[in-house]
């Protein structure tokens, strides 16, 4: 399977279908695992592995995510029995001969019905029927209560990493538009999510910024911290291979406290 061609095609499909974050990330996780397995036709993945990689303890969240991939024709699942792991088969969007699974058309939305051949007894086929009952259950007065947006200081790790990425982007394209104050805050918040939800250390994030902005393909695609977060798993395998070939620890073994970049004197 051509990894990059399938990623490019999947990005188009994900944009058209506005895939939820967990569904989006599940596809990348399964791609990563299948790549590590040598692109075998069918592979097993324990539920605890998906919980860890998707940073969720909810089985329903995982079942709903993989159900969407099944309904889009991107995945086939054989449920496990007696507690054994389910088997997965990723359906290529672009075949080795260059032909496209979806040709020039992509489904405009996830279908409501489950494709034939998928066991209806498996939890992945259960639709979340309670979603429509959860709307307007809070705030009986009819007013919405939003959490105040978090503000990041200029010297916070989140803001510094956000501006570090922007600096690299600006080096590659001096004509790139400057960020507004609002955009800076959004970029910093994506870094926060990478640290708090994705369990990426600041050092790992910085390493990935350095790598992707030096890569001829990814520097054209990673133009925001939100994109950096979404594509992290996809980039990680190639980056790890390059780091290992050069003898550089891919995990960023240096502690942030010992990192001169984080401890440099402020002007």
C-alpha cells in the first residue's frame, strides 16, 4: 500500500465528510499499526491498544469511530470472540496499481445504514440513539454557557511552540501572512491539546516541528498547529526511521528542564 497516496486521498475524504476527531485519528492509528505489520491483509488490535492510542476509556467512542470507517468503505472488522481482539482489514483508497477506490467521487456523508456483511450484533453497529436526547438538556433558560477561552502568555510553552512552528513556516515561505493575536491563541491551544490529550511532550513536539518543516512533502502541508496535531501519527513513522538512521533518539530523550531552547534568556 502506498502510504502517502492513501493519506492524501483520505484527507480529501475526511474534509468532505467532516469526520469527527476520534474517527479521523482511528484511521491513522490503524494505518500505523498495519504499516508496522508489513501491510498484511488482516491484523488484530486489542481494544486496550486503541484506548491508549486514542486516549479514551470509552468503548462506545471506539465502536462509533470504527463503525463510521466501516460505513465509508474504508474498513472491515471481524469482531473478536470470548474476549479475543477484533481483526481489522484496511481498504486502500489508492491501490498499488494507481487506481482509486473512490475514483473521482467520494461519499458526501456517512450513510445511516450498515453495509451488508457486517454482523448486526457487534457493538460497532449500534448507533448512538441518545445524541438527539442530549441537546438542550442543560441551561433551561435557553442560554448557552461557554467556557472562557484560555489565554496563553507569550512565554508559555504552548505559545512558544506555536510561534516556533510559525517561525519555521515563515523561513520556508517569507511571504506567509503573519498571525493575528486570535490565531496565535488558537495555535497555542492546539499545542495544549497535544500535550494534555495526546500525551506529547514539548520536546517531542519541537522535534516533530523541526522534522516536518525540513521535509519536502510535509512542510507544504503542516501550516498550522492544528494540522501538526492531526498529522502527527502519520509523520511519526517516517520521522522515526530517519532519526534512527541518523542515530538521533526519536523520542527526544532530553528533558525540557535541560533544554536550552526552553530555558533561553528572554530578550
